[in-house]
């Protein structure tokens, strides 16, 4: 991959074993995020949206009430199964869940159809970003565009004392090298997403930041950890029980009440396809 993260992984198994935890412990986005997308891209009941790298559907489910149809794509069938179940509970019926990934966009173009907005949330770093934007440009309607959404996670970001404990414990049990599934590794791409967007055919890159606060329990922290490619249950293997016990003890020692707050910045990068 030319400009993506330095990774060696297989899209079919990098998130193996994470979907159940992903659906239950990955935080959603503030309502302000969806409102901004609707307002900026003038989404209406006849609009069509694409959620690329949808996971268990946090964005697709939130966006669906504002548009006619959402196409939600993810490589892992287990993710899509959890997403379909959540959609059923919420009685949301206008989402089409498709197996696939960014590199399949060209071959899936006729199946996807024309799109008013593509949202890539917590997933752009996994893709060949330049090629992905090129392929998305071909299926985006004029004046439609892209929104890349990113926020902080709990791993490899020791920005608070309790996140430092998580970081130390993960590295103690798994090692310094960041895993990408059981056989792969991951290093974040060197170029910022914004730079990639500004060099694409899309224009008028806009940035927005939305502040929110999250409160985590120890169970939620551990559930989140198991939802990631780097600390999934297959990666931990037989270290799962001692790792979890160690982390619980360390977190309880720091905060006996077991409640951990963080201030989160949700960053949005938006761009548009000009009218030709």
C-alpha cells in the first residue's frame, strides 16, 4: 500500500474475534457529528450515503434516519452480522450491508451506485488512502463528498494516568510492537489524512472539531480492548486471563470506584466533488 499504514495483515482475519465486543463497547459519536454531516452536505430523504469500513454500524445506524439509503461495507462478515442485529433492534430497514473493503470499490461501483456522501470513521488509516479517494470520486455525485472522522482510543495513547496504566499493561503482556491481528503488525501512516485529502480530486477541505466527554467502567475498558485488532482475544491467546486480572488490579488501585473520565475531540475532515 503506497500511502497507508505500514502493515502486514489480512483483511479477512485482522479483526477476527472482535465483532461481539465491537458492537457493545466501541463508543458512538455525539449527535453533533451527524447533525454537522447532514447540514454540511445538505442530506435529505432522497440522499444516499456510504459508510466505508462500517464495523458494527455506529455511523450507518445514526445516519440512516436522515437519508433514503445507506450502503455499509466491511470486510468481516461477523461485523456485518452484529450490525444487522442492531439495525433489527432499532427497526432500521434502509441500510444495505455488504461484505467488501476499500480495494473493492471499483468492482463494487455498480452495486453501490451514486453516492451523496461517504463517511469513513476510525478506518481511513487501514486503507490505501489515495486510491480509495480516487475510486470514491468516480461514484460521488457532484457537490457530494467525503467525511473522514477520527477520535481518540484507549490504546497507545497514554494521555491520562489511567491510559498510561493501560499502555504499560498491554505492552507488558503483548510486547512493544503493535499487532494487527495474530500475524500482522501496524505502524500509523506518516502523512496526515488532511494532506491526502488536499492532494485528491476532491476540493474545499473543511475541518471541524467536536468536544465530548466519555466515562468508562473497568468492564467497558476491557471490552473495548478486546474489540481492537491489536489486543483481540486471538492475539492474547492464553494470556487473556492473567492480562485481564493484572489490568483490573492496576486500574482499581488507581481508582477504587472504577470510573474513568476522558475529554475527547472528534475530528472531522470534509471535502467535496465540484460541479464540472
